[in-house]
């Protein structure tokens, strides 16, 4: 139960940080630069914290480690988790699997999002102009 609570608390902090980062890093033009920057920062944090947890202070405090990585950074950006999993595959000499995973994750994520957009009711359809 302690682990679930720790991850939930970390997730709350990460979600709030994500919202605040979106305010601090405004979207400009058509290219989603704010999301790109947030995802990059999240990946940097995930890599740093994962190594920090393995080698240093948090190695003995698994609930705190999960609160920071799975909870906080995971809520800040799930892209960091995908990147971590791909990096671990590369470290395990499975570069082709990592590349396949990244391509499939990106394509499937985009396809699922587009499908979700199409499946969701569109409030503007079916309305008549007054």
C-alpha cells in the first residue's frame, strides 16, 4: 500500500509540474515545441533519476524511488518511460528491438489517438446554424 501511495503522490506532483511547464513554455506556431521540450526534460529526468536510484541514496528507499520515477516523471511525461525502455533494450544489445519498439509505439500511439478523436462525439456535428 505504501508503494501505491508514493507513486500516487509523485504522480500528483508530476501532473502539476506538467501543467506549470506548459504555462512557462508557451506554444508558438504550429510545431509543438512546448511538448517537445517537456518530453525532452522528462527523458533527461528519467535517465538521471533511474541511475541515481540504482547507484546512490534511493537504492534503499524503493517507495521514494518509484514516487520520483514512475510517479512524478511518469506523470510529467509518459514519453520518458518509452525512452527508458528503449534505452534499456539498447543497453541489452537489442538495438533493433528498441528501434522497432519506438517506431511501433509512435505509430500505434498516433493511430490510437486519431481513432479516439474520430470515435469521440463531436459536439459541433448535428447542430444546425441558427
